[in-house]
C-alpha cells in the first residue's frame, strides 16, 4: 500500500496548481474551475488521512469520509450560486473578466 | 506504487491543463479528467462510495453545469498571456513562487514525519471499503447536524441561484421601456 505522505504530497501539488489558476486567470469562470480543483485537492488529503486513522476505530476513520461527503454537497451549492452570480454579471457587462470587475469591492 | 504514479501523473497533467488551456471548454474537460482520476484514487484509498459520488455529482452534475454555463455565455478564450491592461506587475512570478513554496512545504512536512500505515486487517475493519452503509452510519450519528444543515444550505443555494438568474428577466421593466418609447413617439409627433 502506498503511504499517506504520497497522497498528501499529491494533494498539496494539486492545491498549489489550483491556487496558481486562481491568481493568474482573468476569466471568472476559469477562476471558478481552479477553485473546484483546490476543493478536490483538500478532499484527497481528507480521504488519505481517513485511511491513516483506521487504527483509531471506525467512528474516527469514517469521519474523514463523511467530511468529504459534506464538502461535496457544499461545493454543489456553491457552484449553483456562483454560476448564478456569473450569469447575472455577464448579463450586465457581457464579460466575466475579473480585472474589469474592480467596482464589486464597493 | 506504479498505479499511484500513473494516477498522480494523469491528475497533475489534467490540473496543469485546467490552469493553462486557453479555451474554457478545454479547461473544463481537463478538470473532468482530473476528477475522474481522483475517483479512481478514492477506490485505492478504500472509499468506494465516495468514488461513486465523485463520478456522479462532481464529474457528472457539477461539471455539466459548468459546461452549460460556458456554452450559454459563449465565453471567449482567456487572453491571460497577451493583454496586460491592469494586472499587477510581477503577479505571475509571485503566484508561481508562493504556490511552489506552499506545495514543497506541505510535501516536506508529510515526508519528514512519515507515519506507519495501519495493517490491512485494521483498515478493512475500520473502513470496510468505505461503502454506503459505513458512510451513512457516520453521517446519521456523528454528523447528523451537519447533514441537516447541508440540506438547508442546498435549499438556500437553489433559491439563491433562481433569484439571481431571474431578477433581470422578471424586472426587465417592459413598462419603463414602453413608456419611454411612447414619450419619444409623442415628441416625434
């Protein structure tokens, strides 16, 4: 069996790639895709640690997988609202360039 | 180990595609590839139910929603390399550097303090393959409050999305346009 540290390292690499996407992409939809990538990287670490903690018993070990299930549901809600906001912004400005959206902060 | 290396390679290539590909549809399909590989990785980690949910919910429902919006909005290709109008100078190198440092730091922390994996028997007893029965047992005992709150959150999300998308269509002010049109007609006459 592959050790937990390999999975955690892979998860860190995926998270870093997603962070680069969030920081450098211009289109809001592509920023959003990168956020999904970061969420999944965190899920991978949770599942890996859930196996690592098997010796502590079923309740502790399964709590990692339950957390991933809840994160999945939260991600689905987040995507629904986020894409709704994007569609509304696109209707007003016919662009989703995040650099042009600087007045959102006011 | 070979299986893990292959999975990791496919996953990282897909992730780099998400970040670098110009066409939004290509980036989204690249993310689908990454998510499907992640589902296979969940199987190797004894989380079979999560693997199925990952394929159905993430690679299925969420990504279809993404592709639907990308095609609906007809988003053009991302010109992140060419047009540098208001982007901060040095943002790209800083992003690469910080991400590289963060990933290297986490990986080093994990490798410098390696933990012994439990024996296969212990894993089989505790996770039992991560089937729906085990996940459900945990969700409906330890996490029942979080589970209910997620239900409320999903309902709120659906209502919020419908409200956001419909506001403009419902309040398109046909009266206002019509009256303006009539005013102009009156002045024209």
